[in-house]
C-alpha cells in the first residue's frame, strides 16, 4: 500500500494524519483490565 500511494509515510507525526492514532486518548487502564480478565477466563 505504501508503494502504491494509498498510505503516506510521514517523517514527522502530524495532527489529524490518517492512520495515526491519538495515544493520549487511548484507554490504557481499560485495555489492561480487559486483557487481564481475558487471560484469567481463557488462559494464555
């Protein structure tokens, strides 16, 4: 996709760039809690 021009490879992260997540808004505590719950219920 990168070679075909569908996705751009930015040298510096830019605000509102497609495909670049906003890491500060990601719910890491919730993600960790759900991951632990899944490991507890289903194992590794």
